[in-house]
C-alpha cells in the first residue's frame, strides 16, 4: 500500500506522538513514583511494604478472585446467550443484540443504584425469598462481595456476549453439524470444535471483562463501599484521602500488571489448545 | 492652608484609588462548591465595593494547599478558606500569617468558637457545622453515641468511613461515650471494628444515606447537619439526636497567605464575607451556617443549618493538632480493625 516504510511511519507519527505525550510519558512518570526511594534512588520497598500489609493482601486477593469469577461466569452465560442469538433469524438477531448492548448505554451509576433498590432488605430479591420461604429474616446482600459480583457481572456480561457473538458468526456454519455427524457429543462439540474456533472472541471478551472488573470504580464503591474494598476503591482512598501517591502508584502498577497478565494467560490457554489440535 | 492640604490629600487618594482600581487584584482560594451562589452573594458585590478584581481559584483543600506550598516563595493566592485542621497544617508549613483581627469590623460579632479556632491567631472561622445522629425515632432511642453500637441497633446503622469528614468526629464522640477518649481513637475504632460485620455500611458519600434510610436498610447514621434537609422530606419519623456527650462537627476557616501583597484587601474581603448581611444571604441559600451571631435566619434555614448560640457552644470539635498528628494513624488502625 505504501511506497516504503518511511511513508507509513510518517503517517503513524502524529498518532504515536500524541499517545506518547498524553499517555506513555505520564504513565511512566506515575509508575516510577512507586520505585523511588525518599533518598532519591530506586527501590522496590513500596511494593514489599504494600504486600506485607494484611489489608492490602486481602484487597488484592479479593480483586483477583472477583475478577476471575466474573470472567468465568460471564463466559459460561455468554456462550449460552451468544449461541442462542447467533441461531436466530437475522431480524431477531439484530434486536436481541440491541437488547444486549442496551445496558451499556445506561450510566453505570444509575445501574448500580438500581441494584441497591433490588438487593436491599426490603428489595424485590428479599421479598421473593421471603415469599418463597427461603429465608425468614431478610438477607443482607448489599455491601458484600456477592453484591459486587452481581453488579460487575451485569456490568460486563454484554462485552463478553458481543465478543462471542462475533466469534461464533465467523465460525464455519457446518462445523457443528460435521462434528455431530462424526459422532461427537455436545460437550465434545463445544470443547473440541466451538471453543478452539472462537478462542479469539473468548480472549477478547475475557480480557475486557477481567480488566473491566479490575478497573471498575463505581460498582465496588457503591455496592461494596469501604467495607468490601477492591484495588480500585483502595487506590481512590489512597489518593483522595490519605494523599499517599506512592501507594497509589503501586496499586496502579499492580492493576496494569494484572491486566496484561490476564491477557497473556488467556492467549496462552488459547494457543495451548491450538497446539493440541494441530498435533498429528 | 489646611484646605489645600485636605484637597491635595483628597486628590491624591482619588488618584491612587483610581490607579489601584485598575491594578488591584485579589486572588482567593476556595472550595469548589456553590460557586454560582458565592459569585452572586459575595464575589460580585465585593468587586463593586472594593473596585478591584477578584480571581477565584477552586479545588479541594489538599490540591489547594499543595499549590500554595509550591508557590511559597512567590505567593499567588492572597487568602484561602480551608478546614480548621488544614489551617494548622498550612501554619506549620509556614504558608500563612497571623490574621490582624483589628481590621475585621465583624470579628467581635462572631461566635466565640469561630474567633480563633486553633488558638494561634492564624485563622478565623466563617462557618461551622454540627455532626450528630439522624435516627428513626419509631425504631430506636439514641441518648448516647454508644447507643448506635447496641446489639439490637448495630445491624441497622451506617457509620461514616474514617476517610470522610464525619468519620473522625463521630469516632471522637464514641470515644467520649466509652470513656476512653485518647487522641489515637483506638478504643472507638476497636468498638466499631467489633461490630463491623453487623454495621450495614461504612459510608463515604452522605447522599447515599437518604436512599438507605428510605429503603429501611438503615435506621440511623451519624451525619453532618448540612445533609439533614433531605431526611426531613422522606415522610418518616426521623429525628436529630442530641446525645448526652454532645454534638461534634467541623469548621471552615479563612487564612491569609504569608507574603501576600494584598493583605489589606484580603482582610477587607474577609470582613465583607463575615458581615451579617453576606452571612445571612449565604445561609438562606442553605450553603454555609453563619458564624456571625447577629445573623437572623428564617425557620427553614435555621432548621437545616447549624444555627444559634446554644448549638455553637455545644459543639465538641476535634482539636486541629490532634487531627493533624493522628490522621494517618487513625486510617491505619481503622484499616486494620474495620477495613477488612
């Protein structure tokens, strides 16, 4: 397309400069704060301090756990929903996809506040549980890990479904019938045919959901509050209240590492399956 | 001869006055809230009175003090409004000067609590608020701060997070109620920590409480008086407690920057802000409770704000030095006892 590499580079230069100036440089400055010692040298003591604190350990593990749990559950629900949607007539497919996307157009603040009403002691969930005799006294769901899990799942499930829909649509139409004809059961069809062919979508969806869970602020802030801190809410607390920018930059670094790690891990899982498949 | 001197003096004053009117600029640093009302009630009228230009910098106090510190050698801001504790921090950092209260005609009209909050002559209070407990009077009886932690109540209350403005004062009063009021708030934090699983939430935004109260998720929470109004509109039996240990609260103060070239103008502005007229107007907009005791408020405003001699006298505020020296420690012990 281009005469030479120089031309292509010249065209990419403005965007690259912009990204470097407003993103890369500030991020490097921010992250380097976490490695500065008060004497002016370099140190990792901010990190060892961070992880030696038991609250920070709890928050880190909780963030990891909830992020992973939401990603896995949204993948399971996402595959089912995406299958159902892909198998619809084109018109209905468009409408259903629209419905999936719809929540993304509503402010997360409004959505999250709605959960307070729904999950409250006098909310519809508790009313239903009491009417069905599941519990006598209303359950305390708000301000717990369960509440954050529900809120995050609802928030990010659409991203997983959309990624999987486009992956499933790109899959050859006769792949599943062919597998069935060759005697595969439904589990084998999914595991050996669908999953390998849609892994790109799963990796993209999984990364979006996991990093979304790590970096979501409003949902854990409203549904968990300071009682159930996540890394993002802890980060906010460190900056806005404690004015502890070193600790904040440590958390920011951890979040970035976790996001990259999740992406690499998901890709690994996908390629590992690939290799298995291509083995003679 | 006298006439000539007088006339030339007058001409000189007029001339310098006119010259100053063009040059005089007062830079103030304030909280970012209610700026439209402030402009209408304070800034614009003051510009007319002083014939000067007012430059307003806004932000939270952490940002603004950091900025003052950065410009220490060559101050940009002439006067600032900050919290009581931040005023002491600014004083310790050598950023502010003593306030020459002899130049404030309204100084004597202030409630005693506002006259010299940090007892160092470095600040003057312009507004304060009470912090007490809003509670469902049909479900519970609150006579002491410690009542909130009673077994039958604890699972129906929200407690302010230590990081909010209401957090430390509430713990301070709880400590008094428990008879263990050390500056590190250890006993109070431990008491809250013991009930952490029962307490509904440790709130960070008081706006959230109205919804929780409406949904009967909570029956009570320590709040600042300035957030009281919405609770009275819920149509529920919600009362403002007057615990036997008293009410607590907070105060915002005015300070003058060390090295400011517009000291007199800054004092003139402070005096204007402290006048009964301005304080009444700001109070009637339900923004700041008046520190000027000559202010007479309508019933609606009085009910929503912290108002009156008795209330002002009953407030037990955390001494700024205690807050400054212990803030980091409070957050640490809180995170250990409550945060997980």
